[in-house]
C-alpha cells in the first residue's frame, strides 16, 4: 500500500470518529418537565477557523416549554469554561441560540453547554462537542 493510500485511510478514520463523537454526548429518551437538552453545535466556515476572529456559532436544542436560557459556556480543548450571556433564543421544532465566540489558535475541540432556569434553579444542559477541522492564517 502506498503512502497516499495510508494517509487517506487515516484521515477518513479520523473524520468518521469525529462525526460519531460529536453526537455521543446527546442524551436519549423523552424530555423531563422543564428540561433543556442540547443536540448539536454548528461552527461556520466548515470548522476552518482564524484565530481571534469573531464567529457566530449555532447551538441547537430541544426543550420542554420555553425555559429561560442564561448563558452559553464553552471549553476550548479543555480550557475554560468561557461563558457568555445568551440574548436571542429561538424556540420551536428547530430551536437554537446563536453565540459569538473567539477561537484561540491551535485548539481543536470545542465543548458547549447552556445554563438555564428550571424549577427556580440554574441548571446545566448536557455537553455537545465540535472538532475544529483546521486553522486559516
């Protein structure tokens, strides 16, 4: 097997593992009353980012009702959390929040969770993970 075929196999395996793991943190089963559950996080430019450039990410979720979402919190390759206030929320069958982020150079893993009010207390959702595909200079 030549070197190009080996590298292609390794790259394809990595892409498949990233796709599987990005969905691995999503909880299954019916929502509990007042629960908010993350489905995915979407990053613009197909995950090819520039350092210190603002990006608006979309965090998709399911919710029982319309719980008040306070903050979106991010971990970059384990560093964080960096939390920002959530201003605009869209509820319904395609529910999401958009959050502005700055990506630190060289990080390759973005984890996200939301803080929301449930039964009068601040709760955290499950985490969703996104793998940054590359860095543009």
